């Protein structure tokens, strides 16, 4: 993920062409806004940015304000969400590496 440079990752965000009003919706409209984040290549960077900067409004990284506040309350000792999410993503990618399918698959 590298440094938290919103200019760099923000240019690749799927929401960059969305109407800002859609991303700062309330109620049921938040689910439509969160759907924009599905499959976004910079979803992790976006979420880390919002958590690290304690952004209170809008959908960021597929999470609402309420979801982010809840996460921050559950993990008060996290000092860098960017580093935590980067490490989690790296671990996930290592586990899901091509060729590492289930053992029964290789036994064929």
C-alpha cells in the first residue's frame, strides 16, 4: 500500500466519477453507495485513510460512519490502520496464491 497518498490511490478509485452526494448518503441509500466500493482496486487504501484520519462522514472503503466508529471502538490500540490492513492483505494474498489450492484438488 505504501504511503497514504490519497492523490495516488484516489485516482484509481471506482467512486472518483460518482456524484459525491451518493457517497455521503444516509439510511438505505448507504447500501447503494457501499456497492460502488465492491471490487474497487483501492478499497483497502480508502478504508485505511478514513480510519487513520478519523473521517466521520461518508462511505469510505465500503464502510459507513457507524461501521467505522464501531471498528475504532473495538480496536482502540491500533495506531496505523494502513499498516494493519496492508499486513492483513499481504497475508491473505499469500494464503490465496495460485497453485495453493486444496490438497484434494492436486490428488486428482
